[in-house]
């Protein structure tokens, strides 16, 4: 991608933006403020995704020793039912 130059070797400007010529010959003005704004926006989005991923990995690490999640859930269900049966029932006088 090259800057478009006029006959005097000066950069061609369109709507206060320098014009670039792509390899396929297409000419496009470059809006630097919009490009910088988009880069900033994408960086913030990437940071949010990275932080969410790190938080999810931290939560997932708690379960690292569980080889069979289905059996773990079944065991939790069994223990919960046992606890419910073993808890003393208080009758109101």
C-alpha cells in the first residue's frame, strides 16, 4: 500500500485525509482518527475477553481433580439426599 502522489510528488489529500493506493489499484482515503478509535475499541474488547477467560479458568481450576463430572454430580445428589434423611426433625410442641 503506497501513498498516492500528485505530479509534483505531494501527497494527494481527499476530505483532509491522505489517499493510499492498495495493491489491487483501489484508492482509499485513510481516516487516522477513526482507525485509532477502532484500535482502542478493539483493544478494550480484547481486554474484556481476556479478563473473562482468566476468571473462568480460575473458577474451573477448583474442579481440576474431578475426572468424571457426571459421577461427581451423582455423588453430590446422593450426599444431599442422605443429609436430608439424617437431619433431625423438630416437632412443634
